[in-house]
C-alpha cells in the first residue's frame, strides 16, 4: 500500500495496522532527525518522543491535495525539532563573529 492509502485507512477506520506500517516505513527519517540533534544536550528519549509527536501531527494534518508527498510533509514537520532543541538545551550559543574574534586571540 502507498502512504496515501495507509493514511486514509488510518483516518477513516483507525486501523492500527496501517498506522504501524506507516510508522515503520518512516522510522528511518524520524531517527535521522533524532540523531542529528542528539548531541544538543537534550536527553535522547525526550527528542524521540518529540519527534514521534511531530510524526503524529504530520499524519493527522496531511492532505494529499495540498502537499507533495507524505515524506516531504513529514520532513518539514520534523524540522521543528531544531527549535525545540534550541529552546531546551543547556548550552550557551556564541555568535559567529564573537567566536572568530576569540579564535584570533587564541592564535
């Protein structure tokens, strides 16, 4: 079955088999984004739960008439993890021009 058919089946009949097939099919993309932000200081379990929350939001908000494909729609929704990590990480961010100046003084 295609992604569109699985999503329609999930929305109409709440068939968990369709939802799990869709989830397993896109697990790689979700974990790619989790791994990308794993070193940000936010616990990995928290990142995974936030990513799966965005996956659920993507499934419920996907409309094949408005968006390109489900993978693209999911990709755009998973980019919100960047904002989440910046909001909850415990690391101070140094602006680029300041880090260059610090590097010049170190040399």
